[in-house]
């Protein structure tokens, strides 16, 4: 006989959502930092032709 699954609590949903938000924030920050260093020409880890 089939039984419905228990509902995920609101706090657990928020924790998971915040984890993804935090991950996205740091990824965006890294990308912005890399773009800034390439733009100013101070990049040591990224080779670009000028």
C-alpha cells in the first residue's frame, strides 16, 4: 500500500536554499574578481592576448 512521503520542513528548505545561494554568490564573486584582474592587466593565472 502506498503512503505519502513526509513533508520537508520549512527550516530544512531554507537551509538548502541558502546553501545554493551562498555557492552562487562565491562563484559570481570569483568571476567578477577574475574579470577585474584581466581588465586591469594584473592577472597572473589567466593568459590573454592584448
